[in-house]
C-alpha cells in the first residue's frame, strides 16, 4: 500500500515539477501513451455528487496494476462507512 501511495505522489509531483501544472486530461493522455516498466497504469477514481468524477491516484509498479487498484478500493465500496464522502470508487486502465 505504501508503495502505491508513494508512486502516485511521485508521478503527480514529478509531472507537476516538469510542466508547472498538469491537468487530469494531460496526465491520462501521458499514461495512455506510456507504460511503467512495460505495464499500463491504472487510475483510481471516485464518482461523487452529480456523477462527477474525482481523480485520486495512479497505480503503477505492479505486474497487474488494475488488479491492485481493484483490491485497494474493494473495502471502501463494500463498507461505505470507511469513506468520508459519499460515492463509488472505481479503477480505469490508462
């Protein structure tokens, strides 16, 4: 879990330091055109009020990033009391 969170922060922080400010669209476009160690990156997102989507993290550094992402969100979607804000978490392969 720590590896995932650190990886997500490093990705966003590094991209922001290079480009100044990176939009979610630009970050997704980058990862759709690049892999990390040959594996596609998974985006961890949450559907919130009015069906808007919050981009929370990228998951990379694993052989199957999507499976890791889905494993991370399962407890939160199963037990809504684990999350402060209402909504449903989901993963998307970039």
